[in-house]
């Protein structure tokens, strides 16, 4: 039986195609070879390194020179010593004794001890041991304190110009003026100050409190002291 070849397996039918492909590749290689550009490499001649021409820096060797101090001066010559003969008399200094004998009377001045009065600071009215006494107040310390406050309030209500607040054009409502003063060691009213919504109201409060009578001063530990007192004055402006 004769074996038949497949017509597609016969490569002779593609000879022309292979020849054209080889020709195209050859032309491509020739073209690339013609168009390839090369450059000349220029290597600069740096010459030989001459180490002998390098500048040498000389560092001088210095030595620390210590300051030479002059030698100390020689010690002073001893003073001339005079030899005194034994026959020369030398006066001796006699020190008298200050001790006293029992038979001698010693006068002693009388020493009087002066008791220095301790200075005490001012005490607030709320904690004073013995409150200042307003003229006419009697009774216990608590009763005197209540009588004192009542008479102060009565004095202010009588003397203070209540219509002044309305004349000043203040807004309606309650206005308060706080008055601070002191009853000193002699019972007089001193250091009167006031703080309120208007200067004229403050001035009127100082004037009224300054009119208070002289009182019996307050006492702390049995001694008269200054007593500080604060009084609020309420005014109603309609």
C-alpha cells in the first residue's frame, strides 16, 4: 500500500515566502547598521600628580613662658636690743582691786519697773468683749449692744436728708449707702467713710455719722480700744 503525503506538509510550496522574509530581515539589519551613530570618547589628560608641589604648612612649636617672679625681700633686721642693768628701777603699775569689803556700805539706787502698755489693734464691733456705750444705754453687754445699734439707727433716720436721693435723678428702687467709722479709745467718732451710688449721698452719710455724741469706749481684755462699726443706710427712691 503506497503512503500518500499531505499536501499541507510539503514545505516546497512556501519557498517564495521564506525567501522574501529572509530578504526583509537582511535589509533591516543593513539599515540599522547604516543609521547607527557612534561618538568619539575624549579622555582628558590630567597629567601626573605632582606631590612635591603641595604647599607645606609649618606649625611653630611654642613653649609656655612662665612669668619669673622676683625673689621675696629679705626679712627686716632685728631691732637693736638694749640691755638694762639690774640696778635701774622700773616703775610697776599697781591695779587696785574693785572688790568691796563687808564693812563697806554699798549704795544701790532704787530700780523702778516701768510697765509698758501693750498697743492693741482696733476690734470689730461684732467681737468686742465690752461694747462702746451709747449715752443712756444700760444693762448687760448684750443689752448695751442692742441699745447702741438702735440709737445709731434712730439718729440716722432723724438727721439724714432722705429727699436727697430723689433730687439726684436716680432710678426708682432701693439705694444703699454703707458707712464705716470707728469709736476710738476716748469714745469719739473718727475715720468716717462712706460708699454709695452717688457722691452726694456718701457726703450726707459722713455728715450725719460725724454728729454722733461722744460715747464710753469699748474694752478688750480690760483696756480701752478702738472699735470699728459698719452701718448700711437704705434709701427708697420712688
